[in-house]
């Protein structure tokens, strides 16, 4: 609950007003047995000057603000109501003054739209709606799923399982097969040249 208003502030205002605003605040403070800073505070908070002057607006001495061009400005000669001047060919083929289809006017950062496909941009727009905490949690789940999947692929059921050996053998067979093809083609080329 706020503190009740000090009636001495009103007395100080009356004393100052009755003196024709000529009495010093220091003298008013001595008369009311308060400090001069207290009287200055009352004067500022209660706006004594404005009470006497009334509610007239403060004049700052500057010219009033008038929107628009100054008188005599000839920058817009020939421009009728915001339309393009006669003979202007800048908007030929642009029906109704609207932007062309699929324009980039509303794009805030054209870098992404320039280099990324639309599908990626739509994914990025969806990401904007998610909180960073949710995105981190999604990444954790994706990584965890990848680890589980990798463990499933690498799982060996017993000592007899020979997957690595079979892969090595398959790789060896492919290499020898490709060497044979290259040797055969070289041999055919030599035979053709001799004949």
C-alpha cells in the first residue's frame, strides 16, 4: 500500500504560488521545517509550473510537421496517382502491376532459395516451427537408431560364421575376373594387329 501524501507539499505549492513564484524554494523549506531538496522534489513531481500555466501544449519552437513534398517540388511531374508515366516500358507484360509468378520478392534471404531445391526449403520451413530442444532430441534418436542398426548388421551369431571371409573371396573373384577381361581384350588387340 502506498504511503499517504504529505500535506506539506500542498502548503509549499500554495506558499510558492502566493509569492508570485518568486519565493525561493530554500525559504519555503525553512518555513515548513524540511530540506530544500524535498521542496525541489515536490515541485518536480507535482509539476508546479504546469499547474500554473494550465494544460496548454508545450511549444518547442520548431515548425509543425507537414507530410509530403515541400511546396514547389517538381520531382513527381507527370506521375498521376502513383501510376507509371505515359511511355514507360518497364512493366510491359506485367498484367495489373502485380509481381510475376514465382517471384522472389518476399524471400528474406535469397541465398537459400538460389542454391537449395524446393523440397529442402520446405523442410527448413518446417524446422522453423520446432524448438531447438525438440530438434536435439530428434538427432539423438536418429543417432541411437543408426547405432542399433549398425550393431544388427555387425552381429555375428557364432564362430563358424564366415561373412568376412566370403566377402574377401567375392572381392578377389571380381578383381581376377576384371583382370582376365582386360587381358583378353589386350590379346585380341594384338592378334588383330598381326593379321
